[in-house]
C-alpha cells in the first residue's frame, strides 16, 4: 500500500467529523450535545439503515458554525487522508444541510476552500463538489446552487446524495443541466439502497460522469454491460455499505465481481468517522474479506486516479 497513490472521490466532509472534534467544536460554539461524552456518542454508531445514520449525521453537524470550524474539519480530513495514501481528494460538502440551519453558503464554503487551498502543502491536490440533498426539493437545490455560485469560490462540480429510496433524481435534471452549462462536473449517489433503476436514472436524466456507490448495478446485466463498455466510474464504499446494511457482510460485497467484470470501480471511505475507517482501512478490509490479489489492489488504486477529474497529464504522473 505504501507505494500506491489513491484518489479519494467519495467522501463527505461532514462524515469525517470525529467525536473528539464534535466535542471540541461544541465547547467552542456553546452547543449543548445530547451525549455524556465521546464514548457515549461512539456507542450510538450502530445503524439499521441509511436513515438511522443520517439522523445522527445531521444532529452532529450542528456544531459546525464558523469558517474556522469548517476549515478545522477539512484540515483534519486532509491530514488523515494523506496518511491513507490519498494523493488527490475530491470532497463533498452537503451545503443545504448548513444553509437550511442558517449557516451561509459563504461561511461553509469559505472555511472548506481555505483549507483545501493549503492541501498541496500536505502532499495532495484537492477539489470541492457541492452535493444537493435529494430529500429536499429541486427548487431548494437550485436556490442552493445559486448561493454557492454567488460566493465566487472555486468549485469542481455538483452531486446528489442523501436518502435514495423514494426520492427520484429526475426533478433535479434542470440543476444538473445548469451546472454542466457552467462548466462543472456532475456526480450522483445511486444504487446503494435503491435498485438498478436509480442508476439508470442518474445516467440518463442527470447525465452524470460518475456514479457514487452503484453496487446494486450487478443485479442488472444490461446495466453492467453499459458500465463496462462506457467505463463509467463507480465510487464504492465497502465499510459504509456493510454498516448501513446495504450489504450483509464484506465477504458478500460485489466489489470483486464488478472489478473482475471490467467495471471501473474504485474504493472510498464515504463517512469514515461513522463507518469504521478511512480509505486505507477500507482497502485493507476488502483485501482480506474478498481475497484480492496484489494486482487487483493496484488496479483499484489506478481506477481511482482514472475516475478523478484531474487533467490527463496529472493522472499519468500519479499512476507511475
């Protein structure tokens, strides 16, 4: 692992909020937490499904109030990511989760952007993808997108995340078309809890360049044929999938099957503070559980670089 360079393409900054930092920020900002201590909080990290996780996830991000808070959060992630072998990170920020609670987009993005601007000092490049929440309205997403653009801060792309089942992607087509017209990249969560139809939808209606998760694509041979033929990237998060009961166990995870079928799959950490590990932890776990060969681990690393939005010359340098 030490000689491999990875790109982390599926990580929510809010999901890197470690319990210790939660308590530090709560004290800084005078936020009263419903937990006795760090261990009490950690004891609640047993999730029945995606929604049970999201409830705690949104509760904890209440401690993020100032630009300094968002910068500290981002700095902490970048330092840990570099230890994990990450040489390039395209991080997610759920901006509506902050604007909906009264935190201006400029505050959240300002802190994150300031920290990302220092990432090269840590030995990795970075970019920011603002993710829209699919359980909120398309009108809310468009308003959030306009707020983000009004900040004038650098943005790599937009995405779509949050509760999947019962929340179709189709209403967000105009927001994604607007972002493409503005020269931004597009990604979307699909095929984690939702069936393969959710993956078809984000490909055909949102015209995304990358699918986050996508593990249920294996249930649809025609979809798998398309993903392989077009080499459409899938950013897979094994520990997350198990912790949220999307997959029963790591040993039953479809990652190896997808890789061996020729799909452009790569490994990422999603919300590592909640799901038991950062990128290196995910790679080590699936390497053991799926008996991956050294060449397959190297392929996953190369796939992550290929799936990034880096310029081709930079990709080539990282894969050497």
